[in-house]
């Protein structure tokens, strides 16, 4: 078993306690329940600020999320930062080979007994015209559901929403996802990207 900051004994309990204290001080509330499935993708939206990472980590500890993984550019895994990045749950990727990322993550799901992958489908905190489609294709090809997670600065709540099982009908599935995020406000709403996936067709 790979140890990360989310499942290292003692440290996990300590950091969860700190997270619950921070939520109370900041006036935030964690809501929702994590699924019983041992393999799934978590998408977190909207992503409009660097603060999203901090709140996301705090909320993950509060909800007792066990050893989530995320992808990060390989350049961050240099020198002393490499062990820290791995301990945080990061998986190094080469962004110049973006067309292989879906295949790599699908393989990770298939070869793992337990695997939870967190992604920000907007890909950036700045406004874009559409979401990246990688999360959907990974879930569809790995046959795993998508957990809709959120950070709502308007209501100061965040956590787990519904679990979506991709059907292959991307338009229909994205309609369900879009309806869920309609009322969720990011820290900088003007940077929120529309919940659509670009299609060349």
C-alpha cells in the first residue's frame, strides 16, 4: 500500500483534526458522503482560485477521503520535492504527451485494487470556453463512476455531490453534470468555465 498524507497512520488523524478546526474557524461546512466504491474519479469544480487547493485538502480530510491521487507535471518531481509530491498523492505526467494520459490513468485503475483519482476538469483557474474531456474518457474506459465534488464560496460549503456513471452519451451525461454545478459559485465567479466539453464534430 502506498502511503500518502491521507492514509499515513497518526498523521492522518492529526491532519483531520486540524482540518475540522480550520473549517469551524473559517465558517465553512463539509457536506455529502463519499461513495462505497473503491474506484472512482472525483471532479472538483468550479476551479477559479489557488485557494481551491487548500479548501479541497481540508474538505477531503473532513470527509475522510482515503488516499486520493492526482496528476501533476513531471517537472515538479525534481530533487527534494519528489518525495513530498509523491507523499501528497501526486502522479507525475508528461504534459507534452497529453494524448497518452487517458491511457495511463485507465491502466492505473485496471491494475489497482483501490484507486481514487481527483481532477479539476477545467484544467486552469482562468476562464476557458470548455472543460477538458479527459476525466470523462478515463471514467468511461476504466468503467468507474464520477463523483461530483464542489467548493461553493457563496454558501461556504463543499464536499461530495452525486455519483455519475458515464453512459457513453456524453451530451446527456454532461447535462446532468452541468445542472449540478449551476448554483455552485467559485471564489472568482467571473473565471468560471462553462460546463461543456469541446467536440471537434
